[in-house]
C-alpha cells in the first residue's frame, strides 16, 4: 500500500455526497467534490513543473480552495509549505530562499511584491489565491484534467512548517506522510471521531492545529467541518448548535465565556471541546465546566511532533495538565544536560519518541542532530513533570518562548527589531499573563540618551517588519534592565515585576 496520506484519505472517504466543508456563507464542498477538485489542483501543479519532493509554498487566506491546494500537493507527491498570513512580505524572502519552492502561491493584493521576491531568490512560478477562493491557481485547476495519486513512502516528506528559533534563523520542520497519518489516525481514535461528527473549525490553516490536527482528523474519520475564516464570536455562537466538536486555542474559550449568550443550553448537544497551542489556565477550565457542564480536553503538541499527549476522552480531564502520552508515543522527563530519565514527580525536559516525531530540520543537519538524543528521543525544549497518576503537566518553557493567542513568539526576533530602532538602546521581551491571549508580548526598553520613547510610535514602527501577533502589546520604558553578575538580563525578574500589566 502506498504511504501517501491522500491514498489513506481516499480509501476511507465517506459517501461522495456527504458534506466535507460548509463555509460561513453556506458554500458546500462534498467528499466527491474534494476528490475531483484536489485531483485538478494536483494536475495543475504538475503542469507547472512540480515533481515529487518539490516544495509548494502558500501564503493564502483560509478557504476551501486552500485545503484543496494542500490535498493536491499530497496527491502530486509535493511538499506543502504553508506560511503564516501574518508575516509581512518582507519576512517571506527568507522562507522562499531557504525552501526553494517550485511554486509559490500568494494573495492577489501582494502579487507584485511576491513576484519581486521570488525573482530575487529564484522561485520560478508565482500563482494567486484570494480570500474569495479565486485566482490564477484556481483557474489553472479548473482547466486541468483528473489526476491519480503519486506513490510515496512513509518517510517521504509531506510538509515543511517553519518554527522560529530563539536565536539564529527559522527552522523548517520536515513532516512525513507517516508522521501526519499516524497522528491523525491516533487522534481520531482516542477522541472518538466518526462520520457523524461536525467540527466547528475557526483555527488558521497555516498551523499544525488547524491543518494537521483538525483537518486531517476530519478527513480520516469522514466527518464534516463548519469552516470559518477565523474566530468571530457571533459566528461561532451562531454555528455551535450545528456542531458536535470544537477545537480551539484558550483565547477562543475565554471569549466565549465573556458572552452572556454562551449558555449551557447552547452547547448541551456538544460532544467535545478541545484546547491546545497554548496553556489553558485552570481558571478557564473550571469556569467553562461550571458554565457548560463540559470539561475542556487539553492536549499537548508541537510543530515538530504534532500531538504528543491528551487528557482522556473517558476519565478525569485535570485542569493544568495535558494528560497521558498518546498510544504509540513515548514521553519521558529527563535531565536537560544528560538526557538521564528522572524519577516521577521531578521537573525536567520533556523528550518524545514515536511515529509522530518529525524527520528533522530542513537543510540543518547539525541542528537536527543536536535536538535528538542518541536513542531517538526528541528534546522538546519544554519543561514538565508526571504526577503520581501519570498525568503530564507543562511547568515552563525553555529559552523564554512566548505563546500568545496560540502563536509562538520568540523574544530574540522581537528584540532585534526593537534594537534596530533609533530611539532604543536595548530591550528585553517577555510574555506576561493576559486573560485573552494567554500571554501578552511585552517589551521592556531602555532609551538612547534620554530620547523620548513613544509606545505607539514603537509599535507603529514594528508593524512593517514583524507579524502582527509578534508586535508588543505594551512597551515599557525603564532606566536599566536587571542583570546578573555575568551581565545576563534577568527575564524572570521582569516577569515578576510586570506580572500585573494586563490586569
């Protein structure tokens, strides 16, 4: 049997008349449509010169056609490279230059700038795909004939997702057909997905959560999705009565709890609420259960590994924990320096081994080798512990990673942009508790020569060089940053001093 993930999807495909996607405007894509149209996208890519193993980059809005493009890449044996729509075009040059895609697909409004960058880094083809599901890529697909499925092995690449580093350049996590298939199959089983389910999908699809967890699980279980372009409170409240499952980031749930229209009766029919991509506060977990009678199921995953653990479907879903290792996935708590397994209850580095763990970082063999132990365990960078019942808790994150609204923000990147501003001498960026986003990106800065620093001015200056979610929500000016005897900025002290910044 082929290792191509699409072959598995096709083998399990529901009744061709069954709805796969229904969008907010009522447009329908059935499973029959999905199979026929993804074949056309695959043929269009091949006609553009895409060969098995070639990369196809896409910075596009969330549409049914974007999902069909992803599936077309799988069918053609190409490697799908989704790019965050929040990245300014100026950030795209690195990704295109590093991945060297055969085709790049962008939104029509940035086509001219995209083409200029593509020409600079040697990307031969640029196509467009709009927020309305139109564009040159769609036109090419509509004019194409049917296409089969290219044979791929379990170890062949299906996707590359870039994840920022705390220092240096972004890393492309290489995910194989086997990685994606094994994880989606496991999640569909442990979360009890069936063809009767309807998933309310308000997540982005350039991210593991929205693309590989939500979409792949839906496809492999033959269920349906109510597909929103993003999280809109009124739209979600209006569609919840038609859904059986919702996947979200903690921000979704805090916003729902803030609405008096979100009641127990509204969700009495729901089967499951899942949260991930950022820590869910115990307070939100408890408030949600008190309001609705539903205990949110929190799980733990990473770009490099997909999902690693989950609170149980049956059994206690404990606030502040991410449950048990998924079937087939090994998780250990280890000494960060030596990799020696630590006793139960001790805090240490979370390390993971299993079919879900990525192949390595694109064109970074030394970095890949450094992130794996000799016995194959991946060093996550997250600190955690197992309690006496076997539940895993994440107690901290190595290297000061910030997760804001479900997105990873690495301070070094934001600090570099701040320090490049004329009025700033030095900066430190930390994540502070935020009721809506989980953590708010916060800049503590020192001015040059007593130059006045305008908070709004600094934020405005960063808009064109950083994705919106990376721009600090607050900029706080101080005389000096706290440092230890070795001269290292004490970010723990900053987090403690400014912990109440967001109330």
